[in-house]
């Protein structure tokens, strides 16, 4: 849960006939400046408050009283309200925060509200959006809501303000997304290394280390997202699984290819033979025929070499399958992030 802070001017105006006067009786006096605590004011308060009720959200300044009894009160106000973030599209996310303001003790028959000039958005002419801000306001909405409860017949009005904020993502593009894109390309490249290459294991382990560091960073930097897990976190977690699987296959392949005493299991050969003709290069046709006649030492060495070639082809098939899955995950999550 994040806290949304808003510093604003809260325009309030009402008519109090007890404060009206005839201008001719007071030398043409049209308006008076009176301390706010000297006149009646509606007990306005923020309903969805954060860290306890703050009845002093409105600054105590002078009110303007006009001769017809109109009272104008425009205090500076500081509101603090919880804002539940949806980080699914982080760092390209938009967040909507809501303020609910109303009278703390008066019902709608005593204190009712209307929006000045029937406005539908808050006035942002004096909004200070500095260049170093992490957020920019995209849109806003202001409405009056009147609720009825089972206990009572009178309405209870409130002023609802909804603000939509856009995160500034330039910093995260350079520090998070660009390195992750390079790591993803590097990960894709490892699948094309020869199965017997020691660099395949080394690069895979380095990638795993970097990806795990990123996961730790996101765990510290981002709040608990609830059910909306960020796509970038899903991508990194998927990469950890697939890269880890690729490293395990590379380690196993190194052991298999070190001194292959026998060929791959028969079911792997049958599976690859069944997949032969599939439009990809990861399913080579492997011979399954076996012979029971005595063999010479030369033929044994040829058989060992044949077993090694078969193991290489099996490892290549597994590598290409992992590459295919990783490419699909990379394309899907990358596309969703770009459209967010």
C-alpha cells in the first residue's frame, strides 16, 4: 500500500444570511476579512485517511464575507490517503488514487455539496509538476456522491476526487529494462553454444546470478503487489527456471559426453524419430537399429563415437526445445510490456 499526498486549495463557498448587511449603512463596505475560527464552517474531513484522522487538514486562514451573506473559504489543504498500486505493467504503470471528502457529523439535509461551475475535473492551472518528479498527472475527475444507509432516511453526501498518475519510466528503462534485454539476448545466445562447450555453463551461471540479483532488488524496491505480479518479475522468474534448466542439461551433457558407454534411452530415439519432419532443426533423425554380433575394438570405438553423436543430438534437441519455450515467453511478456 502506498500513501498518496496531495497539497491543494480546497474551494468552499456557502451563504449565511446572518452575516449579510446593507452596504449603504456601512459606507459601501462590500467584503470583510474575518478569521476562519470566528465564523461557522462545515466540519469537512477526509474519509479515507491514512495514519489516523486529521481534522486539521485545512489551514486556518481568513474567510471572505460578502454583503449578501456569501462566505468564501479557500484554505490550503494537505490530504494523505492510501493508494493501492497495481504494478502489473511496472514501470509503465498508471495508478489511480481517490480522495473522499465530506462532513464528519452533518447529513445531506443540513450540509449538501455541489461542484463549482459544474466542473468534472479538478483545476490544475497552478499544479506544480517539476521535471524531477517520478509521477505526472494524466487525468482527474471530481463528483458528488450521495449515499443512503439502512439506519437512516437522510442522505450522506461526499466529494469524490479521482486522480490518475503516470509513472515516469525513463530512469527504469536505462537501469532495468535495457540490461534485462541484453541479458535476454545473451541467454538466447547460450542455447546455440556447442553442448561440450564449458562456456555454456559459465555464461548460464553468470546469467542466473544476475537474474537472482534482480529478483532480490525487486523484492526490496517494490511493495507487495498482491495478485498483480509485475510482468518484468514474471519474465525474470521464468528466465531463472529456463536458464537453470539449460545449465542442468549442460552439466548432464558434459557427463554423458565424457565417456558414453551406451547410447541414449530407446524412448528418446523413438520420440525424436517420431518428430522427424517437424519444421524445426531441433529434432534430428537418430538410428535405432542395434546389432548383437560380436564387434572388434575398432568397431567398439566407432560405437562409442556413435553413442557420443547420439547424445549430442539429444542434448541439442533439448536445448532447442528450451530455446523455443524461452523465445515464446520472451516474445509474449515483452509484447505485453510494450503494450502496457
